[in-house]
C-alpha cells in the first residue's frame, strides 16, 4: 500500500473541465475518445438529465480517467473516489450540487468481461480498501431498500453507463464504461420526493428520459427507501441484451 500512495503523491487523478481541455493533447487516444463521445452526448439538446447538462455548461464536473496497470487494480478509481469524497466532506452542499464525478475506464479492463462486470468489480475493489467502517444505519444487503453504496463517509449513487445500452440511450455515454457519481443527498436537495416541487421536477426528467429512449422508461428507477425500490438495480439498468444478474455483485466487506 505504501508504494501505491508514493505513486500517487505527485500524480493528478481528478481533473476539472478546464484541466482536461488543457491536457487533452497529452492524453492517450482512449482518453480523448472518451472525452469526445461524452462531450457529444452532453451537447445534445435532447439529452434528458438537466442537471448533467447544467453541470457541463458550468464546467463544474470532475473527471477521472482510470488506467489499468495490473490485473484487478483500480488505483485511479480508488484515489479519485477518496479525493472526491474528501471534497464533498469539505465543501458546502450548495457549492457542489453541480459537481458530479465522472469516471472513464480504459478498454483494457473489459477485454474478457462485459462493462457492467467491470463496474461492480471496481466498486468491490474500492470498498475493500475503504478506511471508514460501514455505518450501522445503512443496510449491508443490496436486497434491502435502505442499502446504498457507502465510501469514505459518503452515501453515493452510481450511474453505470455502458456501450451495450441500445434502448436505454440515456445510459450510453460512449464506447467506454462510464460512472456518473453523485452524493445521495444531492437528489433530496434538488428534487426531494417528499415535496410537490421535487416530485414535479422528477416527473419532468422522467418524461425527458422516456422521450429520449423512444418511449421506453426504465422500470427500475424509483425513490430511495421505497420497499419496491432497490438501489443496485438502478446502478445497473436492464434491457434486452444487457441482462442483469439475479443477485447483486456487490460484496460487503466483513469486519471483525
């Protein structure tokens, strides 16, 4: 572990929008392609997530390009998630609502597995190295409506977007596995399901999703804490050709 932290001492992992633009000419081809395809999606006036579009316009999104160096190692993702969660802990909610973390994974990760498998492997790998204990008030079972991914003191929502989504186009952000990560509390701040305005905003976004997907709306998308709603199924949406496993691939780290 010491060698890992020495490696990252002088290595930039999280990039701002401006820093990506400034460094783009030095990036490898896969990074430039991931950025280009993501840019095209967010520039599309029909793209349904108005918060992502607002964040893109404000140039406030944070980015991680996760490179593969050794088998099953997700060091860029791990250190990016640590830095991002520290940023959340240190920054008032109002100043970070439009600053999601977008993580692009290099193609080497999913040469012999599908992109969703890689996504769950990355979450398990980071969770196993989390220095903070899992809180007692959050279920450890993904089959519980109260479960959500927790890391470094923060409850997160993970949007897994892959090239395999052909029907659910809102979950296809290009050729690379892409995470769009938000703190769970962001959703209650901008579209609280317990308020009339929040419910109306959510319905507006859902209607945009339905139109963008040619009339298809993901049945899994619900409200956190509802008995019929499971977060992990919202992380990985299902459609024909992108079947979801019957059991959640997340494995809670047992502590003693």
